C-alpha cells in the first residue's frame, strides 16, 4: 500500500500542502483573471486536491524504476511520459469542472479564466507531478536506508550471539581437558580420589551443559556451578585450596551470562594457588553499585611463577564475552599487587 495512504497523519499533511498550493493558485487566478475570490477558490482548491491524489500514482512509477539499477534515459523517458499523461488528465478534469461551474452565474467567470490560463494550469500539473516524483524518490531512498540499517543491526546481533555462543562453548572443552589430565594423574596414585573426581566432573558438566543453553542465569546459580568446580579441584589440592565468598543479598538474584565466573576461579587456581606450596584462599565478592554489578575474584599468587605460553586463556574468554555483551558498559580489569591477583568484572544489571 502507498505509505502516505497508509498513514493518516501523513495523508492529512500531504493534502494540507496541496490545499495551500490551491489557495496560492486561486489568488493568481483571482488577481490575474479578474475572477471573484469565491469562484476562484471553488475551482482551484478542488483541482489542486485532485492533482495531489493523482500525483500519488508516481510512487508506483518510482518503485518500478530504481535509481541504482535503471538507466537515466529510461527513467527520464518514463517519467516524462507519465507526467504528460497525468497533467493531460488533470487538464481534462479541469475542463469538466469548468463546464459544470459555468452553469452557475457566481462561478461562470472562472470557466473563461481557466481556458485563458490553460498554459499555467498545464505547467502547474506537470510541476506538481514531477515534484511528487522527487518526494517519492526521497521516501524510497529513506525507506531503503532504514531497511539496510535494520538488516545491518540484525546481522550484528546475530554475529554477537554467534560469538557469545562460540566463546561460551570454549569453556567446557578447556576445563574438561585440564580435569581429565588431573583424573589421569590420580588414577595410579589415588584411585578413590580419581573416581570421586570423575563423578564430580560428570555432575559439573551436566549442570554446565544445561546452563550453556541459556542467555543468562541468576548469580546464585553461577555460584553453585563454581562450587561444583571447586569441589572437583578440592580432590586434587585438598586443604591447599580454600574459598570464601561475600555476596550482597541484592546481587544474588541478578542475571549474568552463564559460565562467566568459572574461568576466573579456574585461573585463580591454575595460575595462583597451584604455584604456592601452602596454597591459599580465593575470595569472591559481588555487589551492586547503581545500575552496575561488580564482581571481584582475588587470589594469592607467586610473583616469580613461570609465565607459560598460552597463559590466561580463561581471562581472554571472559573479556571477549563481556565486550560482546556490552562494549561500553561491561569490562574485565585485572591487576597484581604484593602477591595478590585480582580480576574485577563490571557489567550492567541484566534483565532476569
């Protein structure tokens, strides 16, 4: 359907513009043709409104002649022909109206004035049609631009979702690889511990796979998943691995991307606790500040520990997921000071 006809407010505005044109044309006829104002208005206003309605047809002509794919000569030829046809029909309608008004003494002078000003009316008809062509091409261009922006936004969202899924699916294989190495090492030294770790690993993977299908989960469920992960690592590290959490009540129910904190806990163990003979305590804190959720994971570390190649894969994964989630509001900041490594996560409060 024609966009102007489909929009009541746009149609009223469109007809109002042609009403003003009709008033201006009536003034020209009244002054130049010595025609009473009333008779001039009775003739010119309906004529310009009819012209406006006829000019709406140029929308379909413009749609059939895209500027980018149609030759200039073809566009000019078709538009010139349609403008002449439209103006010709308008002149005929004007002649019919002049004949009808000529039967009344009040409006009879306008019939003679119309025939005397036929060139003026022909020019007005051609000009208004071509003006409507320009307006319709602008509308089509705006519509195409808006559609292109919408498609670009949709593709961007799809790409972000795909990247989030890809990053999320990297967590389990990475963790599974490390855990299976641990099970393998325990099999000969402590079969009971290896069996316990295998069971804990199965429970963890079952829960993480369920969470992996979701866009977000409450913070307390993510913490529950981290607790399962810590139970697995506890089999290997024993009393060397301690965990403490301080989570504000208002933060527990807030939504976060699933499997966001587990890589931070894993990083704290692999690159912190594992390098300390006496082990240490991983501390997790979560609180809200305004419209942001702040989560920190702190762990002791050995400043002289070896910097292995491929280090911090989990941190990079978390950082990329946060950037994809919200490039301006979500971030991961890390720091190391006096043997304490801290990972600070800031993200907007997500809808549950």
